[in-house]
């Protein structure tokens, strides 16, 4: 059994999600290879080669992989799929984008967002926004899998795999990147943060969100998140959204401020280790999953909270 | 330009599903069924493109049990012109659905196919991408803005780091995210009108598609419940508990 893990990166550095995907591959068992497709991304391949458990890194370096277009990446993976029993990618927006194409071109099912490995062909995945867990067995020869990153602890460094160059596939050229507006932040990435401060509709507006939650997040070294209501209302950009269809997070500490706790939001954060909820409505559903519940006016207590954190 | 919109009938998003005691699945007997919310956004987007004079016809297609007719009627009440039901009692998985939609698209020859990014029942997030791959078409998933001009679709996507905009050659696939639009409520006159719109029914066999499932569900279980927490009196109490009890700050 040999497993191919598709690395996620920005041509400069390896994204942490790759380490969780390698961890899932290690649970499946077998030899692990990592595919790095990009442009000018040799440094990423070197990083991937250091991950514990990785036996080989395959590097496809060409201009038409720079933007990670789903069409080109999927075609490359399929062209190099021979001999692999499993093709694994993190369930990030990039992984979700190209991976089903790989599965369709191989004429196999994809097993989306696995949270546990039962055996080489049997996996556990959440359905209905995490309200049920399905154990599914694949009957296909090749298993194409995306991995919920929060469910697998990142592998450490300690490997020294060889990096092998791979011939680039053709540029399908039917899609072109026009622009990217990436949110710049000094704070930790939402999906990798140890602490997350998240705001909802109760913040009232974007100004309050920033004025109240940023100082608290800065003191805690936390990432900032939001509920769908807060994103829809325009308080913060889309990439802040935590929930069934946004980001799935599982930090050590999740602080929900002015978030009522819709099922769709809970689906994205209920695996957090410790949950604090601050809401003035004692009936808010968020309190049903909170370890520590503070029924209070957030405008009063958040500045106090910020002051109290050393 | 013709637009094809696949729609799925799912358990209504307001229903909290229950896992069956025997662990074979979730109980969907007697629960409210609705159109997958992301598909509703897809129908709305297609209808808006028609209203803007860019699309000439909006065709909706659904695959599944006879009850999917209702879902197609809902889509036609929003403004789709006609519906196609691929009727089967087989438990359809994304690859099978992608193949069925491909068979329909081969006949209908749409320039744009708009899918919902994921269905809220199986949360797979696959069908649009699989269909695009089978067609050899470009795709833009998780769309928050779609502009059609000069034979291209320029689509803004919600990605992990923020937003990106792609230009796709047509024909192409778009999958919708939440902020693409807010679907309208179907008015009573439009619901009545939708009942008279054409709805064709075909079978997977007619389309020559093998829909046998590839994944076998061995068990469905409820996730572990979180223990009920405690109420804290004030901020001082909270901070002290986080420091001394939970030891997370």
C-alpha cells in the first residue's frame, strides 16, 4: 500500500493542513509520498521531505501550477496516480476544489472530510452538519480522501525523504486567475490557532467587533472568527466564518461572544477543547455546548475580560 | 445561453435529525423535505441571469425519488423554465449523480451549469467538481459573485485566505456559496404557474448510467455529547476558572 498526499502550500511554505493530512495517511498505514505541485516551490518540497513518516516527495514545478487551478492539479494527480492505493488531501477550500475531480477522473468515489480511520478501506465522516457520524467502507480500488484537519494531530518533523522531480502535465488553460484579495493578518490562522475569539450578530456592527474583540484576541494571542450572521451582515470578511460551510476549528479554547449558536455554527466549533460563551440571552443554544457560560452584556464584560487577562 | 441547475431534495435545514436506534442511518420518515439551500441559491442566480437577458433558458434537473418533483416545482416557481427528473429509488452518491447530470447535459448542451457547493445532508461537496471533470470543463467552486461577458464567466470565490476571482472559458461549472445571492420567496401566482411548466421524467437506465453506490454505510452513530458546563458569576470568576481549572490561558 502506498499513499499519495497532496501538499497544500503557497509556493513559499508548506501549509499546516498538509501535516494533518500526512497524519491521517499514517493512520491508514503504508508508504507515504507527498506531491508538491506549484511554481518555484522547491523550498516547499524540502519542507515536506522533513515531515515524519514521509518516504518520498514528488515535485512538479511549472508556471501553470502556480495558482493551484483545480483543472491542472487534478490532471497532474491523475497522470501520476498509478500504483497508489489512497490519494489524500486536506479538506481545505483547495483540497475540496480539486480532489473530487481526481476521484471522478479515476471513476471512484471520494470519501469527504474523514474524522477517523477504521481500516484501510473504512472511514468515519460527519454528515448532517456533524449531527451524525457515518462509518463508510469504500469498494473502489483507489480511495480518494479529504481529511478534516482538526481530527488528526499534525505530524512532527524528523523525516528526511528524497525529493524526486516529476514531469509537469499539460496546461489545460481553460481557467485563469484574475485576482486574489487575501486577508492580511498578524494573528494566527483560524484553523491552526490554539485560542479563537469569535463574534456574532450580538456585536451589532463591524466597528464594535473590531473595537472589542481585537484587543482581547491580541492579549490572548488568539485568532479571530465569526458566525455566519456576522459575516452576512458585513462585520468581517468571509474567511472569518466558522461553521458547517465555513471553517471547522477545534482550538484549546473557543470564546463565543454574542453568538446564539445555530446548528450550522456549532458544527464548526463543537470539537473545541474548552468553550466559553458570553451572551445576554440565557436561553441561547450556544450555552448547551459551553463549558463556561457567562450570561452578561458583552459590551460591559469584554473590556473587563481584556483587562483581566495579563 | 442555456443554464442547467441540478437541485437536490434534502431534509429541511431547520430539522434536527435523529440517528435511528439500529444505527442504519438517520430517521427521515415524516420529516419536512426541502430544496438544498445552496441549490436554491443556484436556481436564483440562473433566474437572475435570465432576467438580465444573459441566459435564454433555465432548466432544472433532480435525481432521486418521485418526491423530487416537488423540488423541481419549487425551482420552477422561483423562475426556472422546465424540469427534468431522473427517477430512481437507489441511494445516489455524488459520482452517480455527476454521471446522470452529464448524460442530461450531453442532451441539453448548456453553456453554464450552476450547482450548490454542497448538500446539507451528506455534506460531500463533490458533485459539481466531479461533473466538471467528467465534462473536461473548468470550474469555479464556492462562488460569491458571477459575471458573464464575452463568452467567459468571471467568478469570485470564497477561499480559506479570502477571495479570488477566476475567468473561465464557457462552457463551465459554478458552485454556489452562501453570499452569492438571497433567493426570493416564490409568490402564489408563480407557484401556480410552475405547476403548468413542463417536467420530464427519465430513468438512469434510459441514460445508460450505472448508479450503483461505491461507498457502503456500515453504521451511523450520534457524536459524543458535550458535558453540560457551568455558569460563571462574572469576569473574575471566568478568568480564574480558565486559568486554574481549564488551564487554557
